C-alpha cells in the first residue's frame, strides 16, 4: 500500500459545481461576518478562523450523504456549513444564544447537530478520531452502510489518539474517512518543526490503508477523493486517510497578529485564494455563468446577514437550561 497524490479531478455536473461554490462562499461570508463583529465589539465571542480552507468542506459536503456522520474540531465552522447545519444554529452557538445548535451552552468548540450528521465538535486536538471510529463501528453493528468522516489538522496527526484510531479502524476495516485539513501550521508552529516526514498521507502506510495527498484548495479534487473513499468504505474496503493541503489566512484565533507568519508566504497564499480561483474555473469552462455566480455571492451574504440578525435578536439560555442535557435521572434504573 503506497501513499500517492490523488488523481486529477474529472468534471463535475453543474449541480455539484453550484453546491461546491455555494458552500465555499457561504463559509467565507460567515467567517468574515463573525470576525467583523468580534473586532468592532458588536458582540463577545471566540472563533478559530477557517478562512482559506473552504474548498475542503465544500468537497466532502457534496460527496457525503445526509445520513453520513461527521466529527470535526473547534476550527470547524466551515465543516458545519458544508455538512448542512443551519446558519442560525452555527452562529447562535458561537454567540451563546438559545437558537444555537446546542441551545447556546456549548460555544464554538462544542457544536453538535445530529440531524445534519454532525456528532461532535471537540476542542481537544486529536480527540475526535477515536470517536469517529466508534461511530463507524456503530454503523457496522446496525447493518448500515453509513460512513464517518473526521476532520483534524496536521498537528493532530502527532497525537496518540490519532494513531490509536487509525490502527483500530484499519484492524477492523471500518468505514472511516480521515480528513487532515493540513493548513501547514499547528497553531503557531510550521509543520516542518513538528514532524520529520514530507507528507501526512504517508502515515497511512503504517496501517495498511489507502493514503492520498489532495489539493485542498480544489473543491472538485476533494469531492472526488471523498466520493471514492466513501464508496470504498460502504463496500467494506475499510478506512482512507486524505491529506488535503491548504492554508489558513487569518491566524490561529480571531485577532491573532500572526507575527510568526512570513508576510510573503501569507501574501502568496491569499493570491491563490480558492474561492476566486474556483470562480474563474467555472466561468472559463462555461459550467456556470457570471449571472449565476453573482447571484450565489449575493444570496450567501444575505443568508449570513439574515441569520446574524435572527441570532442577535434571540435570548441567551435561561437558568433552567443548566440541568438539561447534562444530568441523568437515575431513579428507577437498577444499579
């Protein structure tokens, strides 16, 4: 079993292209609106920006079924949107309002929406991997052909939980798609200072599973790679590791001055922004017209503004929410 770059994307249908572009624009607009509100003191919140990484959830969101499961991280607002969590529930949780996915009690790090298949968002680096393995085992025991996708950064691949999860998923041949959103920095540390390998995908070799390096700024490449991994998992072919190489534009947290980031490196990454890049491709190939793309741009901004207004008008959780979704009533349960 060898690690290799994923093959070049085949053309996608106009419907898939529209979905890919819409998810990217919507994710970027949501990230931008939240950062604006935080920076100008409109509301108090903490987010870990995902700007620049939008092509990855666009790709896996279009490739996965609605009943497939997703486990992601605190830098996962774009993943939530890609998997179909309503904007009001995403923004509502970030701002601690009752309309949030977890009724305002979880915050940015702890958004879950089982209705959309989002089972866990964790603030502990690497902690989502074994949970995803458990969800895949549950799917098998239920006789379902669901697959489970789990997103994490390059830094998480240095944790014990990542390697334990990879080993178990391979040993039991579980339908897990391990998606490393490699933005080349583990918080403030460049990847070259945290591991002595050239590609995260090479780590699949130790577990005899397919491992592919994908252009994480190409939504179609991600879409095809995840589609193939999902097909393999549903057919009993076991797990896949996908290293989606991308870049993080806005630092580790909202307001991060990024003193560790070489200015020329950031400028080069921003010049290759995946959203205008994909927009140009759609225009040049004639898949979508300028009118359609402009309408998507405007509708996405309008959706974010509408969701933000609804969240800002919503109340915070009531005090009686403190003992809900937390304590188990043990009365009548045998010990």
